[in-house]
C-alpha cells in the first residue's frame, strides 16, 4: 500500500490564506450591514484558523492512503 | 510522586497497613480517575479532557473499500460553535422559526459562550456508531 503524507505547517496555511486580507474591506462593510462586530468576527475567524493545528485527515482507497496533517 | 501513593507507602512503612492492603489500595487508586481520588475529600483537578473528535468511516462499496479517518482538535470545535454568535439577529429569528416548524424547539438566542463550553465539555462521553449495510461510521472523542 502506498502512503502519501502531507504535512501542512500552520505558517504555510496562513501564508496561503493571506490573499483573503484583500477582501477585508468587503467583509468589514458586510459586517456593518448585518450588525456584526467586525473585530469580534475577525477574532473568531483567527481562532478557528489557529485551532486547525493538530487536524488529521486520512483517506484510504484501494491501495492508496493520503494523510494530511496540519501542524 | 502522587500524594495518595505517598500516604499509602507511609502507612505501609509505619506498619499501619499490611503489604496486601497497600497493594489493594494502590490498585484501587490506579483504577480511580484522577481528581476524584484525593485523600482529603476535595478534588485535585478535573479529569483529563478529550483533545480530539474522531470520525471513522469505513465503506465497502462496489468501487472497493474506502476508509476515512478524521481527527479534529476540540479547540476547533469550540471555536466553530462560537461562530454561532456571529449569526445576525434577524437570521437567528428565521433559523428559530424554521427549527420550530421542523419540530425542534431550539432557541439560538439562548446560546451563550458558557452554554457552548458546557456543550463541548459534555461531548467527552459522546459516542456515535452507525452500522448500515456496507458502511460503518464511528464518532467519538479521545
């Protein structure tokens, strides 16, 4: 059985998602429109992102296994 | 060294209990979860909290066996449920109305950070096993 392990460092994840910062003004306006505190929203989203550390997803099909680990 | 273990060994050393009694006490202490075994009647701390939510799926479909093993940190679950607080008030009312219509009398407005924390805390005893035809799903905390 072939096993592929992909270790995703948290820093890389943040780096990959960093272009989303350009959408921050749009998100800010959307938050103001629907009456949500944008700072609280950003804080919670950051919390979700940091909480991703330690996540493992392993999928085995026939003789292939792929393991993705966020470290 | 654990405080209780020390006490038992001291009692053995001073001859208050026999070696067999000490052995029984040590064995009983090991079986008792930490936090409820302190000698002075007060708990020394909560039992070990689960760190991960595990989802195991095994499927023996016609395309061949497939296994999925997902391990999600409980912190992610906590952070995720806190996102519920971001639901705008109007949307909450609509969700509540829809839930009531479906026969689920659940009020999203009553969700507070404390309640959410309590909900996640109680997940440690939660286990879900689904065994249907060729598919097995198991969900538990570890």
